[in-house]
């Protein structure tokens, strides 16, 4: 079943049409990545889904309800983790979670929430003494307190160092094991690729691609590159496949990487030639994203 259904969603600010007929679905229990450059319209879309912004037209269903009219009955089932959150700095992590538990009819136990986000050992530490990564985990904990069915994660690891980002990814995976549906917005392509089951790319207010990370990367299979340093004494016209030379490096673009590598290495072995720094470079999700949003 679909946790979110968006059909022909439109929103304008005066003469600016920020969202132009966007449609997509988010399945129950999946991590859905919503990506796009700043100004592409994704923040407006998320705010409409959360019920904080009105749409001009189109149909939106979140957990079977229209967020424009659902009110508290829907909010109790949705968790929000915003980019920035201001919380009382003198409370401990445990006290803050206890306070938030009072806002929901069926909250999760405090100890369980702390364990899910890896803050059990910091439960009695005051918020102001937590590191930046720990405070971000606390933000996630507050989004989980009400035991929501659907969670919006807005740029959850912005400003994190690599180690803290990996720890945050583990927190997201923990949420997924609970059967939660997660809508993730991020500018980190590796984060989207590691966490998202499916990705929707928004550009200029429209959906320009929607698929699994693997299938999105496969769209640019023709851009697979084979690279090697040109051996001394080898002329480009001797190489059996078409190649360009860039600063002494031969670059071959191909849509049949296996066949091309075989042809190239067979030629080199037959002549006793070593191909220094030989590598096959497949397009990354970031390559695909940049291609899809190149007009932004």
C-alpha cells in the first residue's frame, strides 16, 4: 500500500510556479529519497505533505488523509526531523524526551527511544553539553517519540563529519527495521544511494526521474569510461578502440564495458604491453543527478 500519494500537485508564489504538476507515490515501509537543487520545489512539496503549506491544486494523500484538512489525527502519526530545532539546552536528553512523550497518546518508552538513536549513555547529559552529532541524534529521537508511522527527515546529516554521518545512517536503518516509512531529503548523493529504496529527483518544479538508485545509475551506462596511462611508444591510432587522450591518459567511453575491456586487454597482452593505471569507471548517482539537474 502507499503511505503517500501525490497527483498533479501544483503551487505558485505570485508569478513563480514552484511546483508544476508533480506526481509520485511512497510505499509503506520504504525509504524514499526526495532530491533536487535549492529552489527546485522539494521543500514546498514536503511542507505540503506535512500540512504546513497549502497547495493550489492537485491531490495529496498522507496515510490515507488529506494533510490540508486532517489536523491532529494525522500529526500524531507523523514524525518530523527538521534541519534545525531549538530545544531547552539545560534539560537532559532523558528529560527532553519525557517532556515530548506527553504530547502523544501512545509514545514509545524513553529508554527504547534513546537506544534506537544511540544515546543511552548520554541520557542524563544536558543538551548543551552534547556534541553536534549527538544533538542531531536527539532531534531524531524527538521525531520518534510519538511512535509515528511516517517520518520526514530533512537533511539529517548536514554538517556532520564522515564518522558521524555513518552513525546517523545506522540510526535511519534502525528506524527502517521498525517498519517506518521515511521521506528523506538530502544533498549527499552517497547518503541517498546507501539509504533510499527509491529516489525522486525534482528540477524546476517537475519530477525528472524516479527509480531505484541502481536503475538511475544504469540510465547513463553509455558513459562508462575505461582509463589508462598511455604507455611510452604507443600511438593512439594503434589502440583498437576509439579513445581520447587527456594529459597522457587515454579515455574510452563505451556502452559495452565488458566487451571493450576484453578487446583492449587482449590487444595489450598480445603485444606484451602493460596498461598503467587501468580502471573502469562506472557513473555514480551524483553523475546522474548532475545530468538530470544541469538546467538548474
